[in-house]
């Protein structure tokens, strides 16, 4: 019985090692985006984005949408922009970083300055026109306070 337990323990160790190796090798490089708190001035809110291209390819263009939420979680503004590429830049090289100040304009002055920004990417075009999987290859995180 003791040798049977030892065999099971060895099997579990090998399985755990295999699972750890598979998980470590399945981590994908990503476009990492850090979102800073919005700065509100009158009818405009500026949401600073810091981007780092951890992919092995150049990002030719990236399209994002910003939703501004008030304290109750109600959407008070939104805008969509090309944050990489377009007429302003030549893309984002592999390993490079860049900042983008996303401006959201409202019809009237924001009722509060305590807003939260939610950022979502809808399209990432890599070098050569290849589309990236935004669900797997983009991470969006709030800036550390």
C-alpha cells in the first residue's frame, strides 16, 4: 500500500510540473494599457493612457472607446478614437511605449469631477495588416494610486 501511495505522489508531482510548464508557455505577449484617472475641465475630460507594446510585432493602429462613469456607475460620456496609428503616429514598435491623452467632450458641463474611465479596444492592426485578438492580446489596467 505504501508503494502505491508513493507512485500516486510521484504521478501528481509530474502532473503538477507539466501543468506549470504548459501554463507558463501559454502566456502571450500583450499590448499593456494603463488608464489614469480622468481630469475634468468644463465640458471636457482628458483620460491619459500609457501603452507598452509587449507584442513581437509593430502595432500599426489601435482603436479604443472610453466610457466615463459617474459615482453611481451611470455613463455620462463616451468617445472612440484611434489611439495608435492614423495621421498622428507611425504605429508603435515592438517593445516601445507611448502616451495618448484621450479627450471626451460632452454637450454640457460634467455634473461631477469624480469620474471613472472604462477603456475597451475594438481593433488592433499589426504590421502587415494582421488583426490581433483584442480579448487575448490587450490588457487594460487602472494606474496605481
